[in-house]
C-alpha cells in the first residue's frame, strides 16, 4: 500500500500521555483547572458495590483474550535527501508543541547521523546509550541501531543510505513505533522501496 504524502501535522487522535502545555501560551477557550474531583459515596452496610475485595483472578481454564497489536498511524512528509533532517526536526517540534513528552520520540536516520547524535557520540558510547536508556528526552540514532528501543512515536529521516538500507529501515521503524510513524523523505523513493521490499 503506497504512503500518501502529507504536510507536517500531528493528529489529535494519536493516543498517549500528554505533557502539560507551556506556560505563557493563551487558549481561546478556558481550560479546566485540576483539583479535587467528585468524592465517592461513603460505603454503607449492606451495599455490596461499596465493598472492595481482591480483584477476581481468572482460573487457568478461563480463556484469555488478548487485544490485537495496534498498527501505528503512518505519515509521509515529502522531503529531499538534503531536507529530510530539517523535515524530521520540524516534525519533532510539532510533536512536542502538541503535547508529546520528549521521551516518547525516537528519531532515526538512514544516511549520515543526526548532528545531535554525532555530538553526543563524541562523549562516548556509554554516555550516549545512557541517555537512550533514561528515556527522558528525544533520542536520535541510526536506523540500523539495534539497541534503539520502541517508543510511542518514531520519526525516520530518509537522508541517504542505500536502497537496501532504507528498505530494511522502514519495517524496523514501524515495529518500534507504538502509535505513530513519521517518514520524512522522497515519496516516490519511499513508496517504490516499500513496494519492492513487501
């Protein structure tokens, strides 16, 4: 199935926790203020619904239902090889502005490393991967980095690399994306590589 190019946008339907809005921004409508919610009714004697006991544990013979694995939403942002990193950075900015927590975003590159990754790697592999493991900020890695873990949002910058490298990177990135996969690259190249790799 070919991907349809889109302007950079982040849909509100993407599930996941949201970060608190930045201070100083104004909203056109008033927002609810966090505070105490409604209080539960006090327990009354003889009210079985108010009694709390241990949660029911299914017996081993009870069939377990498992939800099917959700397929992440995919967005293709048109970008040249030279502009793929800029498009990926813009997508990250939009994600963060829409309330995504930085630790939920993984950015992968198929060609040269992202400048942030190159800078952080200059301090050594241990420090670089410690930042990945902390998962409290956007993390940048090469698409072939086996150690990069799954995150709710994965952004792929198709900024070079061989056709076989890009073909391998796209399904691997989809497997790492929990809710949203954003691919920044040439739509013709991405779709033709997906068609030949399928």
